[in-house]
C-alpha cells in the first residue's frame, strides 16, 4: 500500500460527494467573497457605477436565483460559490450556469432589486410602460414568439428569450438588464422595436434616481443559507445512502460516534486535539498497523480535516479519553486499509 493510494481513497470524488450530501446546507463552508461569484458580483457593481448609479444591492446565498418580492436583495444559488457543490448540482440536475448565464441572472435580479429599493413601479410612467405591478403573477405563461414589444435577454429553458412577457415586474427587470449590459448596443439593436420605448424610459429613470437614497432596504431575506437546515441530499430529493458504497474514504460517521454533539461551555475542538498530539498519534498508529508513516499521516490529515469541517467538540475534561478514542479510530482505519485496501466495510 502507498500514501498516494490512501489519499486517493480518502479524497476521491465518491467520498467528497457523500460528505457533502450528508452536510446541512447551513453548515456548508461557502460564501460569495473569495468564490467564483465574487468577481462577477463586483463586475455588476462596476456596471452600476459606470452608469452613474450609487445604489448597491445586497447579494446573498440561497437555494435558487431570486429577489424576494419587494425586498431589494439578490439571492444567488449557493452551489455557484464552490466548484465541488457545482459538480453535485450538475450531476443532480444535468446543468450548471456558465459565466455568461450567471451575469445575465445577476443583471436581471439587480433590476428587481433596484425596482424594489426605489419602489419605481409607483413612479410616473412605469405602469404605462410596463403594466400593473400588482397584476397576478403567473407560474407559467404562453409567450408571443417573436414579439418586438419586449427585450430578449434571459434564455429560459421553457420560454426561450421571452421571459420579459411573464409579468410587468419581469419586463422591467429584463429591460434593466439589457440597459445595464456593457456593449449591448441597445439603441441600435432595438431601434425599430417598440421595446425601445421601454429602454429609453429605464435610461431616463436611472438618471433621475442616480443620487437618490433608497426608500426600501432588505429587512428580511427569503431562505438565506444560514436558515437552510436540511441536508444537501434532501435538497435534491435524494437518499444519500445510494452513494455510500462508493464512498470508501468516508469517515464522518465514525468521527461523530467518537465525538457526539456537545454544546457545553467547557467544550474543546476535536481537530485541535488531533493536531496537538499529532506526533504521538502517528507513531502509535504506525506501530500497531504496520503502515508507513506517510500513510498514517494521510489518514490523520483526513480525520483532522473532517473533524474541523464538522465542528466536532468534546468536554475539555475528557481530553485523555477522547485521545484514546481518536487513536483507536485511526488504528482501525489503518488496519482496514492495510488488510483490505479500503477504509469502509
């Protein structure tokens, strides 16, 4: 056996996927800052600046694209903030947004946020241009294909680029997105379309509000990541157990047995216990398992990393007992690997 073989089993996609699917969404270590989304959000903010708008919407992670009704906040799917979660999403749904599509959604949802922040639907000319904001919102609709009364922006799986026809609020958001997009050439592209009137209205309206203070701010968010307590597997309607057999490097269940939930004030962190006794653990496990030190270190790396990710704790007064359990767990994994070439039975 080799350390590379151990590392492959402990960190292969089958194992990582099973770990993710068994994680509550609120516990996923993801955020917009520093992720793939970060430069795209900054790009939209830069586009607002280039148009002379001082307003900056709130962007937050949730389970799908959206802007809560009349709440100026842009919800972005959490799976876009991490490449591994994006891979799970693509496996489960068969698709994932590319950069161009993400930018389209960001501009569209920003249009909703601007509308809500300034309650633009109450401004003169809005209803005459787009229709009644209070009109019933249709979950499905039959678009008029080829209509030039609406801009064409988002490429929806059901409606093509006719999403602006869904509702006056969507018509505004789509028109705003086209107006905001750099190098869209909307004056030239739509010069013979009735939709040009809507674009000119949006352009004038944005000039009017560029220095205004929003009259509405996000006082509530719809399904923010921090409130989504379901497992990722439940989000997709999957039973994660069907992925268990292939996840030969999965150790979360064993770690949770060794470090059951504990919320007392005297708690200490399990991964810090492993880290502070790393040398002794390595020597002991290598001695009794017969594995090379490099192989044992790979196993301990995995246990330490997962204990930290799972935020496992224990009563500080039980450190000695927990260290024994940790050594026993690492030795059991090492023995399994030494004799079977895998970590799970």
